[in-house]
């Protein structure tokens, strides 16, 4: 990775819930993404950082500031990010 690519990267924390936190064995995950990353980029970075979550990612949603994101949504600089797994209830 070049210095320019490194300086364009940012470290972000992802909140994990339910099965995601169980599989990752923690309630937060740190990832590295580009400064202008999209929600799709975040999902890929989550899979890279925690391979145990890869099989669940297609069923999960990324929340940006407590709102479900679309794949092409850009991640704001200080946004709260959370991985929301499928939920069932009755």
C-alpha cells in the first residue's frame, strides 16, 4: 500500500448485535476503509476483518446513524455504524 493509499484510509468501529456479536465474540469490530467508502465497502471490510461473519453478511443490514443504509450510501466521517443481523420474533 502506498503512503497516499494509507493516508486515504480511516479506522472505523462497527457495533455488532445478536448472532453477529456471538460469532465475532465481541460487541464491536474495528475495520479500515477509504475516506469516502460506501456501505458496500464497509460490508466487504467487515468480512475481511471477521471471516466468521462472511456467511451472514448477505442477510445483514448496515445502519448508519441508526438508519438502514443502501449499498451506495457514503459513510459520513463521524457516523455511528452498526451491523444488524436478521431478527425474528413473535
